[in-house]
C-alpha cells in the first residue's frame, strides 16, 4: 500500500488500485490456505505421505501382519494414528501385547511424537485347522487351557477331540455348559468337522516336591545320565530327580543338534523317556527338555 501511495505521488494515479489488487490477492491466497487446512481437519482426511510411511513401517516391523485398518490424522502439529491388526486367535495375551508394542514403535519411528492407538483382534483367517480350533475354543470365556487336540478321519470325514481345563471349583453344570459352547464355537469356525468331542478336566494347582539327595538320588541320576548317553551319544546337560506327591520325577535336559528337525528331536526325547522308565522303574514320570547345541563329537554310543 505504501508503495502505491508513493507511485501516485510520483504521477502514476493507477498505482494505488494495482497495489490494492495485489494486497487482495495475498489476503485471498492466505484465506484459501487456511480454509484448505481446516477443511482437511473437519473432513478427517489423512495426510497421504504420513499414512504411507506408517503403513510401510508397520509391514516392515511385522511382516505378513493382518493390517485391518490404518487411520492417520494431523492436529496441532501432531499425528494421531489408529491401527487395527489381526493376529492368530490362539495367540496368548502377551503375544498380542508384543505385536501392539512393535506396531507402536514402528509408527513412532517414522512419525515422531505421534499418538498411536493399536487395537488387536483375533483372526481365524488361517488355513491351519488346529489354529482355527484353538482360536475358536479360546474365544469362550472360562476356558483356561486346551490340549490333546486330535483330528481323526472316520468314514471319510474328520472328527475332533480335545481336552479342556477349567477351574476346579466350577460345578459340573457350569463346566458342561462351557464345553458345549466350545463345541459350538469350533463347529462354526471349522465347519468341515463332522463332530467335536470334549473332555473336561480340572485345572491342577501347584504341586510340592523336593530334590532327592544322598546315595539314592545319586544312583538314580547316574542311571538316567547313562541312558541319555546311550541314546543321544552325549552327556545330559542337567539331571535332577525330585520326590513329589506321586513318587519320583526325573527332570532331564538333553542337547541335540540345532539343525535337527523338531520331529526327530521329539523322537529322541521320547526314547529317553521310555528308556529311563524301563531302566529306573522307581521313577514314575520323566520330563525331558531339549536344548539346541552346536554340532560336536559325541561322547560315545550312537548319536541321536
């Protein structure tokens, strides 16, 4: 405006109008910019670059994740990110929490100081029958543990049996109602099953035991160690014998090549368990834990 007045005084009468037009254009441009920013906020539009960066970071942190929804908003110089992810329905609560933490860290890595909310949902979208069965069963309130899941083909159709563990203070009526609900949930999630049978068990409380010491303990541990060497060709990593309510229990840790397939490792552990119970009959139960080892020379006998 001042430049226009000076130009008029210098003999250019149209300069004032031109200056006014320039100022008007600047005011309108600023108004349009402000309006576009506010419209984006009011219309809840996502900043495309920020959303793309967040999506890429999540997929890199959790490859193959079921990213069901991603919404990014910007307000007050901060990003607000809402994420919904699906994980295996049979995953433990701790696993779901770990996935949520990984997603939050990934988003904050590319959008610092952002407010991230992650919602985790169960997903039954898997081809694995056992995962679908476990996931469906665990959606029923009151179920504490599932094991011995067995699929048997009878007359060309698949039938399922499994064991449910419930709190021991439940009445049989309540336990049966939960088991029936589990059966219905599994049938709905896995319709190809022709039948579902459940076996109800009480959830066991903590048991008491003490380590067997003295000559009796040393003799039992020595016999177990000899059995492990015979089967695996290596010394056991640890052997303990404890006396519990039901009798003597052998706790054995064996080392096997880390590259060995799980089925072969389990077969070795099962062989140790059977042989210990044959050679040391006073041991009523054997728990064999396997640890991966760097492949080294066996101490003798045949390798597992």
